C-alpha cells in the first residue's frame, strides 16, 4: 500500500508510524451509512390517521363511500402507507449493497495487510528473525488479518449509534414526553458499560494472540521432528505439551465468549426492560396510552435496541480486536529489514578499536578492492550486537579482523555460541554490524548449517534453476560424496525428496546443500559446518576432494568443529564469546 510507504518514511525520519492511519486513508473515504428512522414516524402517523378516520366514520361525520379527496384523512393513510413501503424498498436497494461493500472493503483490507506481511517476511534481517518466530507470522496471516472481514461491517455504529440514539430520544419525547427518560437512562448506563467491555476484549485479545503464537510455534517445532519423536517414543510428553498449550488458549477464548454472551443476553432483555420502564412512568404521570404512541414507541425502542445493544457492542468488541491486530501487524512491519546495498552507516566507535574519530563509516558493500585478484574477503574490526524485544543487549561479535585471499583456506573454530556463524552472517550482510567494515570482491556462495531442501528431485535441488552442465554436475556430485547415495536412491538423482527433504538423511541433505553451492560456481565460499552431519570417512572425502581440491583456487571460509582438519588450514581463527582469542596457522597457534 502506498499509504503505508508514507507512514514508513515517517518512521525512518524518527516520527511515529501508524498502520491505522494508512488503512483509513486507503479505505476510509469509501465508508458511508444509512439511517432508517422514517418507518416509525410514518407508522405513528398511519395509526393516528386511521384512528381519527375511524372515529369520524363512527360519528357519521365522514361517509366511507364519499369520493376520494387528496386532502383528507383517508389520503393521509395512503401517504403514510406509501412512505413505509418506499422506505422498505429503498432499504433493500441500499442496505444490501452497502453491506456488500463493507464486506468487500474488509476483504480488500485483509488482502492488503496480507500482502504487506508477506513482502515484509521476505525482507526480514537475521536479527529480526531472532525475535520473530514462524508461528507469529502464521498467526498474523491466518488469524489477525481475518478480524478485518467483519469489523468494518459494524465499525460505523461507533459514530452512528450515539447519533441515532439522540434522534430516537427526540422522537420518543414527542410521543410520550419526559417518560422516555426512564428507559433512556438504562441505555445511557449501557454506554460506559460497553467501554469497559471493549477494554476487557482488548486485554483478552492480546493474551489469546500470545497463546496462539506459542501454540503455533510449538506445532512448527514438533511436526518436522515427528520422526525423531516416534523413534524415541516421546508421543505422550509432547502430546501433553500440545494439550497444555491448547487448554491455555481455550481458556482465553472462553473468557471472550463469556463477555459476548453477556452482551447478547442484554440485547434480548433490553427492549422489554426499556419499554416497560417508559410505559410505566408514562402511566404513573397520568399519561394516556393510545395506539399511536404505543406502536411508535415500541418501534423506536426496537431500533434503539438493535443499534445500542447489538451493533454498538459488536463494533466495540470487533473494533478493539482489530486495533490489537493492527498493532501486532504494525510491530511486525516495523521490524528491521535486510539491506543488500547498505553503503554507509554512522556509528559510535567502540573502546579500544583504534579509531579516534567521533564517528566512522561502516562499509558493508560488495566491491572490487583488488583488481588483480578475482576474489578476496576483508573483515576489519567488526562488532555486532543483538537487542531483544525487552531491550536486553547481547554482544555477538567484538573487533574481529582477518583477510581471506584466493587459494587460501581460513578455518573458524570455537565453542557453541562463540560467534562463528555470526561472522558469516556479517559477511553476507544478514547481520547488521555496529562498527568496522566488511569488503568482498567477487560472488559469494553460502552453505548453511541447517540444510534447506525444497520439494523436488535431487537433481533439481542441486541445479536450483541453473543450466545443466553434465561434466560440471558429475564432478560436483563426486566431490560432495553423493555418488554412492545416488546409486542407493530408487530413481537416482531423479528421486523426489519431498518437502524439506524428508526422504533424505541429515548427512544427505547437508551434502545436497553443499553440492548446490558448488554448482552455483561463486568466487568466495562460506561453508558453515558442512562436516558435522556426516561420518568421519565422508568428512575426510569432502575436505580433501572438495575443500582442498575442487576449491583450491577460491576464497574459502570453513566453520567446523572437526579439529583434525585444521592442520591443513592456511589461517585459523579461534573465537570465544564473540572475541578472537587466537589467529594464525597451525604452527603459530602451537607456539602460542
């Protein structure tokens, strides 16, 4: 949506962005409403003229068989009847298209927000993905946006309801005088009560959304691991986890249903209570009940009941839930994005990094830093941190520096959580660095620690849409140690692996992912622990044939826990808690 881009530009300038304003500017001008108050008035006049005409006929003052007079009570009866019929016809031709337009606007608002969420999900940075689970995105797309389908149908009653109530009070005063205030007092007390109900609906909506996110996150973790759960007979413990998550969510939904049932119960008793109070007070104040004031009062009170005890509460509850959904979507849309061409960012220097200026330039662009060399990676004093939703800051990297030249193998080692993958993310610009610079010359290729396999054949996963070269393909399959695996598969490389590669083992998925990276033929390779999912013999084959053989002329950064291979590395970087505690070749590290 163009209007959301305007709000997003405000956010970039330091101003507050509002998804509600963007949606209102897009769909608000098309909103309109219809008030049907002519029917009770026409009905009252019809009863009045019928009563007067019948009284005149009984007294013999009017002849029923007299010629028709356009200025008589008999004519006024026809006029009022015609008004009632015309208003009903207008309601058919106006109200139904109006509600159709409301539903259509709700659908368009849902689709527009779905489009924003989808596009934003494709642009999330690595740090934003740490704070956003797949369950949250699924909940936004499947639950939150669906609130807009119905909420727009009743939203205008937040304004129309009180206005229509004022008009109806005036008409009731005309019919039964001050007695109408007895019933209206009940209705006036109902408005702040609905404000409290709307606040409660908002709180319940927030809590239920969080519980739904947790349940979806749990299911997204359990379903891919179902094979492991079955193998270790963990069905009952995980079943209890799912059951507990559902029970917590159902409790929150049950509270919302209790509040809605209270609203509906008030709706069914309100018209009887208001009519009873109005007529009792009218009789006690020596008022004279007639067919006219009774029928008109009942009709007006029924309309007031529909507006203030049904549509107005619906508007409050659905509006409160929609506002919470808008806030959740807005929070997601304002998450940090991945910027592929981030050239210059000013940041405060870290202590001890050797920079004396007040500010410095962070360069994370891909450029040719050495025209003579085809590929090169230079990492200079990079530091990065992660800020969680609650504001807690975690330092991920601290002053990491190294250079990778063509034909040289750089191995990064360290304990779990020491920052090895974070270095690769910084080179890929998936991790926003706070200070320092990363310069890359040439095309990057990345083999992730968690293999990504799509539903298709093994060959399609390796080619990944590129043109097939038989010689190159055969060599890549060989150096990735996939020869024997393809022979064992029922259809060779034409075997369909299924979604997420469910028919392959963990080691096979890792090697298919590695083969895809090799076939793309980049200049620089970032290999995130490709040897962890394979046995020692296969790991030795991949290291000797692939990393030291096939990639001998490229820039290669290998993250690994297999310390038996670091002897062959040209440069070793040892990390601990985001800091570089040792750097050099194997001989230098032994001396140190």
